[in-house]
């Protein structure tokens, strides 16, 4: 009994906390993440807990005290997103980083000063040990009951498409490729505003039997807002026309992308999902580089302190040091590698045979800045790209980039059609047009986007010349699955930051 009593007073909760956090994330995302994805993450967190414990043990000379303050720090890190979202809903002022982080720091300091003089009650250690053991047992039970089920991401009860999740079995299920080329202006804009002849691209799509709506527009001219609208078949109703965006607003379209209607619907219909994009979509995290952490580990880490800071204020912090040559070079190299990876991965996917229908989402930052290739399709050097006084607002370099971009478009489309024998659906779109500000004013042509649709049966009735992105999948799903969804009014929504476009979107 004495041995058991001593064991219950050992601060096991500090080690159980990261085990619970990772295992709970694994169970939540069962079927989308493997044990192999979790182990490196668990190792990092256990090592971090051990380092914190050692540091505070040297300062406080007591294992329970060191464990308790380390536990406080790790809880704040792991569950920051839950706390932040709760406060944002019910006590918005407290959710601001400028308020919440100082309160946390003050709490850590107060706890440290208190522990220097006080002792940690034994019952508290026992309680925390038992609490996390119970949490783990509950998750183990959930894991057992979930094992063997087909993973399907869940949508909200008010989901537009959830009534259509059940498949009648009569509809064909072609592969669907969504190819997004970021910030690619419509050909009519390239001709009228920039006096650039891009008719060769139109000729290519006409030859390949695509439908080309001549007056297509996006609904927003910021990427995440436009993509959230496209993939949810709806507007973002939180944002009225001429809304002034704040850093807090960035979380809304990202969360809508992470839980979007299109992917949830297709998964429920038996589609496998391939995400060759930087954005998280249901069950499939964006393919951005993460040192030490496997890609799908981000399904677990998405609500941690570091992820929220990166999501909400990372672009602001980066803008403060954007003139750093090293940072620019790193960004250029990262975008170049990412574009190449996504294009090559999509080409490889098109050549595969799949036992299930696929939805392949590819999103490349092309011809979005940085403008990495010249008009002869030669790769520019880092110093050449960095030498321009204004990296983003450079229409000459933007236009010089288009021949390379068009070559990759033709390559991907041709590969998909050849390997599928013309039986795959191909949606070629841009999220918005090029946003060059010659007069520091938002222009209507920022919404004029590229749009080309290929359907295997080549029946394009239902599509129309002035379609906007919000109605794209409403028409496509009607043609493929006969959903008969009503069309929304085609509108464009002007969103403002400080009068100029957001560099990162």
C-alpha cells in the first residue's frame, strides 16, 4: 500500500498530458492519420516536457512543483486554440493576443513565485494523475469503437450538401480535378488593361472541348476568402461589401476551408481526396513544409499556440521584416519548391489508376508573385527576382511569367485527359485576378478570373457566361449528381485591409 501511495503522488500527469493530447488527436482523426505520423510529434512533446521539468526542478528543487508549472505552460500551449475560440465567442476583448498572452505570462510568473514558498498538495497530484488516466481510458474506448469504420469528415448540421450524402448508386463518379492557378487574370483583362495577347490559352481550351465562360469572376479578391466561398458553394456572410479586415478575420475563411462542403460531400460519396495545396481541407492538411513534424501531424497541432500565432498574426509579423533579403530568398525558394511539388504530384496522380473515384485539388502560386520565370521560360536567379523595387506590383514581370505558367497548364491538362481517356472532370480556375494598383485603388477587374470547365459528356447546359465561383460547384454537382441546387446571385464583395491588397493572399 505504501508503494502504491508513493506512486500516486508521483507527478505522472506531466507525461500523461502530451500522451493524451497526441492520442486524442489521433482518435479524432482516425483514418486520416497513422501511428507513424504521431510518434515524432509525441517524442517532441515528451522531450519538451522533460526539458521544462528539468529547468524548473533546478530552480524550485521539488519534483511536484516543477511538474505543476511545466504542466501549466504545456496546457496553455496545447489548448490555446480552444481557450482563444471560447473567449472570442464570449469575451472577445480577452481573446486578443495583446491581452491574453500578457495574462498568461503574469499567471506563469505568479505561479512560479507562489511555488517557491508553498508546497503542492498531494491530493492535487493524485487528482491530476487520475484525471488524465481517465481521459486516456475514454479515448481508448472511442478508438476501439471507431476502428474499422470508414473515415468521413463531419460537416455541420446546417450543411447545404449533407442531405445528399447518401448515394443512390445510379450516378457515375468520374475523377474530379480542381486546378487553381493563383492570381491569374481573365484574358479579357490581360487584353484590355495590360494589352497582352493570351488568346493561345483560349485556343488550347477550345481544342480540348472545354467550356469557357467569357465573363467569369471570383466573388472575393483575397485567396482564402475566394477559396472558402468556392468550396462551400456560398458567400462568407460575416463580411459585407467594403468590410475592413482585421487579423482576427483571417481565421474564418481558413476554418471554412478546413471543413468545406465540397470535400465532405465527395468523401461521403466514396471519393478519395488528394490535397496538393497549401490549405487544410477536411481530413487532409495542406502540404506545407514543417520541420520535424510529419505532414499529417498538423491535424493534431492545429489548435496549439504556435499554430494560432502563425495563422492569425504570422503574416503581420512577417510583414515587419519583409525587407530582409534572407527572408525574401527563403520565401522565393519555398514557393518555387511548393509549385514544382504540387504540379509534379498532380501529374503523377493523373497517371495512377485508383480503385475509388478521386478529387484532386491542386493550388499553385502561379502566376502569383514571386515571378520566378522569364518570358523565355528560364528560371530567374534569386538576386534577379529580389532586385525589383516592388516585388508584387510588377505587371511587366507578371506578364513575362505567363508563357511558363501556360506551358504547365497545358502539360497538366493534357496528362489528365490522356490518362483518364477524357473521362475525368477538369475545373481550371483562378481564385482572383492580378491586383496591380497603379492608383492605390481597388479595381473591379481584380475579380476577373480564369475559368475553364471540362465534362466528359461535354454537356455544358446550365453553365453561363457570367458565372462566379460561388456557383461553380452548384452547376458542376447538378451536372454530375443531379442535385438541382438553386443558384445564388452572382456578386463581388470588396474587402479592404488598409486600402491595398494583402501580400500573402
